[in-house]
C-alpha cells in the first residue's frame, strides 16, 4: 500500500520513515507467525491446512503486489507457503492471487478524480501521512 496505492491516490510520496515503520511491523508479525504459530508444525493449526493458513497467506501475498517479498530469506515461511499452495492446488492459488499480484499494473485504470477515490485519499492521508 505504501509503495503503490497511497502515492497514486494522494499524489505525494510516502515519507521514508513511514515505509520503514511499516516494513518493521510486517517483519515483526512474520517473526511471530513463524515462532509462535508455525513453530515446527506444517500448518498454523497443526498437520492439515486450515482457515488460519488461508487468512495468513492472503495477508502475506499482498506485499508482493507492490514488489516487497515477505518470503525472501525466510526458508521456514517459504516452505509453509509451498505447503499451502500444494494443499490448495497451484492453479487455484495462482488464480486467487492473480489480480492482487498485478495491482501496480492495474492501478493505471483507477479513476483518482472520482469522489469516492478522493474521499479515500483524504482518509489515507490522515491515517498515514
């Protein structure tokens, strides 16, 4: 969001300290996921894929849409993702993530002058800038 959507909607770059803070928060969340939830289990809730895995993988796939790879240099997390993909099936997983992974590309179709988009931009400025 900080690298893609926010600058597009607000017309302003996001301050570097805000980006650093967001990345730091994401890294802390990933450490918690690995250490507290995955531990040495194949999936978050145990031996089988569950809703918990699906919710977590959706959240972790989003940064990929703006070029940040949360799986980079994280073999435990990458292995878990691979198990989730295998459990769901690669075709279904890819289809579910296709639009999000192309979000920067698709943002050129966004009408930044529409009233709804303008209201969203104002809210995002208040929250993040």
